[in-house]
């Protein structure tokens, strides 16, 4: 089969498609014939060596497709089942092996591309808005990268929970998308510094929570726009890793809370994973959650897709179709 294998850490231009043997599922694993692979920042973090992986490494973690073989001990799935997964190493390929416990069955009325687009970004958005800092009416949230893949979904889920949502984006075109997703106020940060603007928009009070996936470039100012006892949910580092941090700052700025969650912490059990997936699938089915798949790429253009994600020009989800 064809697959994208990383032999040494490097840039997106180094990625090549290779012929490799079709992998066999081990105990409690399923083999999935991949129809769509989700393009994610974690692929970039692994490719660049920011997150260490064992080399050579089959790149890609998120896929949707059809079960084609099952290993011993698998009782929940059989060949022919439509499924998706956000933790199946090697999804930029024609087949991937996934741990059965992390695989989600797809409802008949949900197409595979949409389901794939939801597995990482949708379930993360659900986990951040309803798990890491549970939103409800009267809560004011600031969401960075409001027109990004997670950002558009997180905004919609936050509005659904009744919160007031302020977002930051880099361009007017992204601002229009963020508003369409339900943001109450959108700050085009290339024109206005978000720190004084959030203060102005909240009458000086600050926000209850900042959902920050940008990291290095926004971290300090995200802390500055929190109200006393507010929470910074730092769930990504699109601009780079936040340097070592003096916890005394949390005291000085008002007894703040800081958490650095991953989707995995909020899908720790199979029941929790399935419950979050069921919610986002149901909201898409009833039309209350919109998924934006911006572009698809052939497998040979996986490097191109990752470069586009990194370029900050994309909105919504990018998929590779092997
Ligand atoms: P996005 O579509 O949000 O793309 C990233 C966006 O971040 C850009 O479009 C850009 O928006 C903004 N950005 C600001 N500064 C930079 C920079 N220096 N380089 C690149 N982008 C920048 O991506 P995703 O929705 O796929 O992911 C968003 C974040 O969520 C990532 O950090 C990712 O790691 C994280 N994530 C975390 C998970 C977890 O389990 N913790 C799971 C899934 C995603 P703008 O132009 O508006 O500034």
C-alpha cells in the first residue's frame, strides 16, 4: 500500500509517499481502509520533532473509513463497518491500524468525510467547552483562532451552551466566518490588540475563560484578559511552545487557573469518547453544528496540506483522501 513515512524530523517538503506492506491488526486492533485522513497540528509537531516519536514513523492520526480486518479479541467491530478514529497511527496511507477501544462507529446518515473532520477538532471542541471549563449562560469566553478548525466548532458549541463568545482572527474574511459560527464579538488582532479590546468589550471585567490554542504568541496576554479566578485553557501551540512559567504569576494576576489539556484527557474511557462523539454527530445530523471542510488533497500532497495548515491561511478542516 501507499503511505507517508517520516524517516527523520524535518519540514513538510520532506514528506514522500512510499510503498509499504499492508499492516496486520494485532490483538484488540482493527484495520481500517482509509477513505479520509484528517490534517492536524499534531502531525506537524511530530514531523518537526516537537513531540518525539519513534522513527521511522507512519504519519497521521485521524481517519475515517471501513473496517477491513479485525484482530483477536475484537467483538465490537467486523469487516464492513463504517468507523472513524483520532488515534490510529499512520492514517496518511491506504490502510491504518487502530486500537478498537478508540474507534467510533458511524451513524448511517453521517458521511465519512464529515465524521473524520469531527474526530479530533469536534471532540476536542466538545471536551474544551463542556469538560475543561464547562460553559453555561452568563459565562464570557475568549476563543483564539476563531475561524480555525477547532475554533469554528468550539464557538458553535460554546454558543449552544449559552455563553457569550469573543474570538480573535487575523483577517476580515476569517472574521466573517467566525461571526457566521455565532461569535458575539470578533477581534481582528492584526488591526487591534486583543488585550485592551477584550477589556473594552467586557467593561473592564475580563473574561471567565480563554481557550488558547495559539500558545507562545498569545499566552501572556491571555492571562491578562482573565477576570479574577478566571481559567486559561491552553490546548495547543500553533505559534510555538510556551516557555517555562512562574506559577506565582497566577497569584499576582488574581488567583487564576491554568490547565493544559489534551483531547485524550477528556475521552479517557470508551464511554466518554462515545458520548462526546454521539453528541457532535447528533448536532451535525440535526443541523445545529456545521462542519466546514475547506479542502481535500490526494495522498501525494500530504506535505502540501500540512504546509497549508501551518500557513495560517486555512479555515475549517483539511482532509487527505488516499
Ligand atoms: P486551525 O485551523 O485553528 O489553524 C491554526 C490557526 O491558528 C491559524 O489559522 C491561525 O489563525 C492561528 N495562528 C496564530 N498564530 C499562528 C502561527 N504562528 N502559526 C500558525 N497558526 C497560527 O488548526 P486546528 O483547528 O487544526 O488546531 C487548532 C489548535 O488546536 C492547534 O494548536 C492544535 O494543536 C490544537 N489541538 C489540540 C488538541 C488537543 O487535544 N489538545 C486536539 C486538536 C487540536 P489566525 O489566522 O486567525 O490567527
